[in-house]
DNA sequence: AAGACGGGGGG
DNA sequence: CCCCCAGTCTT
C-alpha cells in the first residue's frame, strides 16, 4: 500500500476532530490557519472561537478597529499576524468583493499568508492539489525518507517543498494534508515518537537506521539577548500614566507604562544618572521600587523589568516630550488595554495597593 | 541567507 | 535549560 493511502487510513481512525475541519468556508479556514501559525492547537482553539464569534464574516473583521482585533489577540504572540489579518480582510473586501478567495494564487497575495497557509486554504476549501509543508511535514518526511538536509536552510526548504508535492495524493489533497499533519503531531512527535507502534516502521529510513532522534536536522540560530526595562508608575488623581508604542515598533499600538531601557541592570542612583532619565525627570525625583524585578522570557530575548513609583508626579519635566503619553482614567481599567506584557497586568494589583 | 517575532508546553 | 509549535516578513 502506498504511503498516502496508509497515512489516510491511519487518519480516518486516529485523526483529530478539530472545529475548523467541519467547514469548507475559506474565511473560517483562513482564520484558523493564521491563528495556528507557530501555535499549538490547544493554545489557538479558544482564540479561533473568540474571533469567529466576534467576526462571523470577513466583512465584519474588515470593519472592526485594529484596537478591537489586537485586544482579542492579546496573549497569542506574534502580533503582526493580527495586524496583517486586518489588512487582509480589508483587501478581501476591496479586491474580491467580500468573498474570501480559495485559489492558491489569490490567497498567497494576502499579507500574512505564506506558502504553507496558502496551500492549507486552497486544499482544505476546494481540494486544490497543493501540499502543505509545516513543522510536522518536515519531521515526518525527513524521518520516513531519511533526509538530513537542514529544514531551515534555503536548499532544504526547496527540497522538502518538492518532495511534499510529489508525495501528495492529488485526488485527496485536503484529507492527505490534514492526515500528514496529524500524524506528525500525534504519532511522529518531536520527542518520544511512537515508533514501536508505527504503521511505517518497516519502510521508515530513520527507524531502520536508528536516526529517529537525529531527524529532522535544524540549524540553530542565535541565542537570546538581555534587556533591562525600567517602568515608571506615575499616578495623578486616580489616573495612571500610560504610553503607547508607535509605528515601526515591534509592539506597535500596544500599551505599557512609561519606561526607559538600559543595557544592564542598575541601582536607582545609577538609573537617575542616565541621560534618558534626566531628560524626563527632575533631579530630585523620588523613586521607590514596587514589587521585585520581573524576568520575562521571550523566544529571543530576556526582559528584566523593574517598577518604580514616582514620588511626586510634578517632578516630571514635560509630559508630552519623548513618550506618547496617555492617561488611563481609572487604574482598574488598565486591564482593558492591550498591554505588551502579561506581567504588566499582574502588577496592577501591586500598584493599586501602593496608591492607597 | 539570516534575524525577528511570543507565549506556552514538554522533556 | 532547550526545543518545538498547522510560519511569515524584513533586512
């Protein structure tokens, strides 16, 4: 029996029952695929329901404000996905009369839709024979065929794309694509794959050659860098000073407290000697720590954050200069803002206590 | 070709 | 601590 048929037989019996698999609606499929980019199914599923509930049709999403979309997206990460999603929705309204396209050549033009997502939408919605190549597919094919070419090098990407397309069952692209991804996610897992009970154990090159743990090969990138953030809590009449990241920033349109960043950790006196600090505050400004230093770990950077209550808000030199200031009406409304980091929200309690 | 981009879970 | 996840975009 062929690889494809064996795989699809496995899928019929062991495949997952996922909410977005019951539809052929390209908009719904697109929504799920954007959310699931680099995101585990369990993590993305609640967001999928939330978005579909808020925006049942692409026209609704296009009409929404970016603020509203980002707020719903909060906590999912890779925020450019949300911004691109909004742009794409507007493009669908403009260029396709509000009817979400299904063809690969059309959806690949939308921002945030790359080769994987375009193949997924095209195959799932209309059975266009395009093979998906995601992390699961790389792993399954690398092991089954014993390919040690790095999956994240240009040559490797090209090779795997070609092989995936050859392996695809052209008569059942939708089922096949979902089958190979489920097989990777549930059976041919990154760690502790279920090789002893595998339908392919006789043909799988990696298993026969004992290379399962070695494949796929992935070139490792650079490590993380450390960043030190100093957040200033400026209170005035039950209001709290917030700042909004501007255009061009990674965290565009997300909120945080006014802050300065330093290259290394430092004491309050050293911090007050920083040029940035002098620019914003008077020399006699009183700073007091709130809570302990927070370590926030991202994929490629470690953020060490300290919080300071600014003793007298009158010592702030110029509230319009440098920071994109914004007064939040009430401290408990902080949670309604799209904060950059979850730990900022957690510190609201500490700050509220300090306010008393 | 190489980096940047999040947050969560597993081993 | 390191790796991976229904990847894409920018430089």
